[in-house]
């Protein structure tokens, strides 16, 4: 089975609780469980190296390692590992002793099953991720886990570094159907989000849809709304007088995406307004507009899908 030395693998991002992130679920469990991690891959595979599944003693599991081919078998091995305290190395697919378990993709997986990992380590990992800090785990060839520093690289043969980056977060400013549809679409993905709106109807509609929404009392980013490098700032106003103060403040943050609704002409006026405030061309260029992968999308639902796709495309480029 192939090994990687000095390679960083992206682990799962911080997710909405409903997504049942395996590391979070194991950290908050009242009883010790096991974690199963894809530690190597040969050929094509459905999941990436570093993908994990948590298993509790009663057989409940969180996360997935395949399209459903091996999960039940991994659960049985995990329960056995919990019983005897021994790490398991399992191989599925080509060259596996489990000849009755087929991988449709045709490749092979190595799965490391670790019983009862250190609870303090799991809780510290969860705490770092909850505050949207970069985090990483080192998985040794023998199945040991350790917390790693942000810039630390594997220092032992066969050690795998699993990196956890904060999930993209959406801070949305706006009013009207476009703002509500976009916030609701982001909510449906489980991504963290906040809609700030000055309009009563928009607030009521977004709140009714289950979105996280706050009142916007003036055209500025509230001081308690932190914008980090994994945050997208989206402006969805028809009244563009709200925009310049928000955009100027957003451009002073490390937000990975900043975009505002409007036509080519509106974007040109927006750029002129930012230039008049002394913002240089390179900084102004961070403001996307017109936003969305689908040009001239006027239907609020189509615009929401178009803008979300553009933002996620930026995320993928950054991976």
C-alpha cells in the first residue's frame, strides 16, 4: 500500500452539526468510540486520503469512507478494536483479503482503525476548529494521533498530516428576494452564514426560512462580525447607496471573495466610488461584479445558484 511522507491531506472542514462531522461527534460522545481513517489509496477512489468515519460501541457511525461498500465491515472491525484496544489496518479493493467486498471504482483503500483516541486531543481539535483556527493531526504508521502545529510537517516515515481548514463562511448584506434566496441556498448546504438586512420584509422572510439573520442599522459591517480569510462577503442590494461603506470595510479584511450584485454599468460606478475614496486599483479589483457564473441572471433563484457556484469555484482554486 502506498505511503506518503511529508504530504498534507485536507481533512473535512468545519460543518453544520446536522452533517455529523466524525471528529466532532467523537469528541462530544459520552462514551469512547473509534475513528477509521483512509490512510492510503491505490488507483481511483470515491473518497480522499484523510477522510474519516467515527464509530461508537453501539454501532452508530458518523461520516463515510466509500459509497456504502465497506462501512458495515469497518464498523464490525471498529467494535472489535474497541473491545481489545488494538489498532487495525484494513485493506479493501485490489489485493484485499475481504474478497466479497468490491470497490466499484476498481482501486484499493487502506483504512486505519484507531480505538478510543485520546479524548483531550479530540476536544482540543474540536475547540480549534470551532473558533475557525487552522488545525492539523498527525497520524503515525502505527495508528497514533497527535496535534500538529500549523506549519509543522510530518517528521517520521509513514506519518500522515491531516489538515483541517475552516469551512467557507458567508456574510451576506442585502434586501429583497435575491438576498433571501441566496441566504436560504447557503443555509441548505449547511455552511455557516449571516444575512444582514435593513428591510423588515427581508428579515421576516429569511428568518422564516431558517436563515441566520440580523438587522442592519447602517451601511457598515458591525464591529462584532469578524471577517477571516475563509469568509465570502456578498452584497445583494438594489439600492446601491448601501454599498460603498460596506465594501471599503470588507476590502480591509482578508475575505477570500467580495462581490456585489448589479450590471456592468453599476460595477463601473461602484469602482469609481471606491477610487474616489482613495482605494487603489489592485485592491478595488478584489470586488467581483457582475457576480455569478451565469451572465445576466435576473431570476432570484438562478442568481443565487450562479453566485454560490462562483464563490465555491474560488474555494476550489484555493484548495
